[in-house]
């Protein structure tokens, strides 16, 4: 039974994780979005308190 021999399966697991951690993560971190975000105005908006008549 090949499941009882961990040698080839462990090597496949290690190599697949190495590929996963090196190639795929660099592809995902270098991805750029087509519409870059622009910084918003830094002015603070003045909020007014609500003046509701409570009866």
C-alpha cells in the first residue's frame, strides 16, 4: 500500500508547498489593480448636531 510509505508523499508535499510559497505568493503580491486609489482630501468635515424637537 503506497499510503504506508511516507517517503514519496512527503517529498511531494514539501515540493508542492515550496512552489506554493515561492511562486504563487510572488504572483499575488505583485498584482496591480487597474484603478489605483487616489488619496482623498484631508480636510475634516464639520458635523452639526441634530436639533430635533423632542416632545
